[in-house]
């Protein structure tokens, strides 16, 4: 059975990192999720300084609620990434990622969502545009440095397709992943991020066994901007075809609802709506 998971950023305080992990776990349980995706920040509820004992306490509480933690994510890549122009930023990003795969391992997660770099960050207009070939070269170098740490932790680094003008097609993503010849580098597919320029079911079929994680979101192509992200089943994701492709490649989960932004009032309602929509998509109704 494919696990139905929810991302930590889907609740108020999640993006800021000040939402108590316990509060998030209880909300996930209350709304019928099987699993959660925790997010690692600079500091806060789950920071880079998180200890093995802290992670064990989180795991114990999650298990007491009947929840698993199969994946983690982070937003640190937007401030510094493996493919950045600055050598100091690249060095810090390698150190960050080494720590994050270790924390993920302590949490029992098998996949850590990873953004290797960006040519452009659309929501940070002051950030310099980085040459595509530079991002490719240095992201490759950085990931090679982290692979031994990921292997030791038993954690796969899932490269997410985001609006960073890098790895914008499934063929590019496949080529980038295959150069490592490592089971610890794969693709973390965000199905809605693809819609402005492609079809997630095609990415699934092309990437196949390289898929190590999937984000469930929805998007209206007629809007075409960040305002186009909507609740599941309200956008243009072809959910029946997507689920067919997931079955064809033998992906067994989890699938993770990443619902940003949350509702301005009664945010729990979006968690409930997402859970119900995921049940329908997964054929649980």
C-alpha cells in the first residue's frame, strides 16, 4: 500500500520552522495520514544541530501515533546550494547536506528531498543568475562528496524538479542522475511543478526506478504563475493517468501532500481536504 504522507510546511509555522514537531504529528494523525515528511532548517524545531537522541524521541512519538517518517525535506538550498556561484556557499551547502542526510537517517527516513542548485530563483530577484553549466558542474561535484554520507546513513538524495531553470526535462534529469551510477541519487518528482512545461506522467515513465519520492500538489495552467497552485483535484494534474504511471513503474510510496500556502483561517481544514482528496486519488474511498 502506498503511504499517504503530509509535509511539515503544510501547517502554520512550518515554513518558519517554529511549529512544534509534536503538534504537527498529532495533526497528521488526526487527519488520517499514514506518514509525515519533516523539514530540516537552519535552526528551529528540527535544525541542523539536531541530535540523534532528539531524532529518536521524534521517531518514538511518531510510532506511538502509528505514523512513519519515510522522507525529509529542507528549504536551506535557496540560501546556499551545491551549484552556487560562491565557493564558500558551495562548501557550506556540502556540509549542510552531509548533516541533513545524517539527521534523516536518525529519523528513519529513506529519502531526503534535495535541490542541487538553481540558475535562477524567481522569488529572490536580488539573487544573481548562475550559468547553467556552472550549476551542473558544481552540483555534480557536491553530490559526489555527499554520496558516502548518504550511503552510511541509508538515505537517498531525491533531486526535486522546481522552478529553478535547471534540469527542466525528464531527459536532463535522467542524464544528471545516471552520471553518478549510485542508488543514493534519484528523482523526487513534484507533479504540479511540472505542469507549466510538461506532464508528470511522462516524467514518471521516463525516470522509472529513479523515482524515490513524489509530491502531490495541483496547478491551474491557465493561471501560469505561483498563484496557480490549488487544492488537489482543482487543477490540471491528470490524476488517473498519473496513478496509472505510478503503477507501471512499480513505485510503492510514499506520496506526500505539500500544501503551500495553508489556508489563512482554519488551516486544519486544508489538511482535512488534502487527506480526503488523496484518499480519492489513491482509490481508498
